[in-house]
């Protein structure tokens, strides 16, 4: 008889050790895979955050660079005097978007005038949507707002002939006639890029300047009738005001009209229940604001008003409306945008701060080297 060979398998201890080692390797592999995926998402979101912040900064800088362009030198007075009320920015027909949204006081012929439209209206600490928190939760600080006003050079409203019908001496109805022989492609007032309800129109003639908010548009044969009725959302049309309204200049001639943009930037912090991130908003004239970028958690703006006489403390001013300064002295705007990744993975959330400075070429001019 041959020898009998015994067959032996794994013992229980060996099996448990093998399973434990396998679990350790599997856990390490899973963690490595998850870390790789998280890193990929974080890099992707960081890149997107950088792009959003850069695009945001460029958009604000473009608007700021045009501040005051096409406006009368130093700005202009809106309806003022007896019968006037405060006019607004950052308001649309549905709501007001900022807590402090009235135009400041300006100086006309050496006297203070309420309701004055500067090319820049600063908003120190006023940059969060009304009704939201006092501070952005991610930073614990207040954000700034800024409103810039400038003429629209893209739509040739200044080539239309402007008349004030005698039946409307209060300036509530204005007729616009196109050129007798318009060039090919000349845009109509009601074209896609034309005038809309809520737009602001600046009128200039020998009697002065006035701004009106469009409340209605209707064709009148080859011409177009635009109404500027009282009760508009921005409270620009005030036929009962003593000065600064369209009624004040209806007897002047010739009258030139142009569309102007009043652009406000602020941060909207949605209610926590919506789970939406803070976002930077851009509001134009009396239209509804539109989002510029998500997860912008701070907008900080300062102003340089150095003109050779203001002294060493004239750079980085938060509120050039405060004495002894004036927005008309602003020659550079310093903009800082802080953005954050849309999602955070534990403590891996990332944020970035981008800054730029923009010369306000149409606001002031300093004939000196800095």
C-alpha cells in the first residue's frame, strides 16, 4: 500500500487574516479613488471659480470705465424743488433691490440740489439685496454696491428728431421721427436692440437737461410715440416737480435724445431654504436684475479722488460722497471681487480674490503726473 497524503485547507485564522488584508487594500483603494475624484472636482470648480471671478471683474470694469460718458459735465439734477420726491436706482416694477437706493445731493450753481445724478453713485456697505442678511454668511462682512451711469452709444437715438406734442405740455408724451433718408440697417426704436419700457432717456436742449423713464411705446405712422408718465418705478418722471423734469425743457429747441444706462451691481443672498449660493447681480435702468456669477461672496470698492489739492488721504476712499470729497473728483475706482467654489468637500473649500483698478476717463481729468 502506498502512503496516504493528507489534504489540508486554510485554517480559520488564516482566512480571517486574508479577509482583513483584502479589506484594508480595498479600503485604501476606495479612499484613493475618492481622493482623486474630489481633487478632480475641486480643480474643476477652482478653475470655474477663477473664470467667473475674472469675467465678473471684467464686466464691472467695463461699465466703470464708461461712467459719466455722455452725461453733462459733473452730472445733472433730476426732478427737484417744490413738488419733487426722491428718485431711485436699483428698482424694477416688482421691488426695490437695495436699502439705500436714492440719488445723493449735488451742487448746482453753488447751491445744494437733492436728487443729483452723478456718473458714479458709491454704495459703501450697501451691496446686499434688501431683506437679506446684514453680512454675507461666508465672510461675515458687508458688501459694497456701485451704480454707474453713462450714455448708450450703440443705439442711434440721437439721430431721431424729437418733438413735444402741444397737447402734452408736461412732457409725458414725446414723438421720435427717424431720419428722412436713413442708411441701410438703421435700427427702429422697437427693434430688438431698441428702446424698452423701463429705459432711461436723456434729453438736452438750450433750456437744460432732463431724464425720463419710458413707460410706454406706440407706433404713430412712420414715427414713434414714447410716454413718460408719472408713477414710474424709478420715480424719474415727476411732471409736478418745479425743476429737473421733462416739463421744464419742453419749450427748448432743438432737443437731442440719447439712451443712458444706470447700472447697479450688488450681491443677492438667497434664503437658506433655497440652498442657492450668493451671487452677484447686475441691474440696468428699470429692468429686472440678472445674475452675473454664482458664489461671489464679497464686492469691495474704493475710490481714488486725488487731484493735487485733496491731500495724502485721498486714495482708497470708501465713500467719496462724504465731505470734503465728491464723486466728480473720482479718477480711479479700485474693485475687489471675492469668489468661492460652488461646493466644499470637508475643509477643502477654496476661495479667490481678484482686484483691478479702472480709470474713470469721463469723470475727471488731472493734468499732472502721479
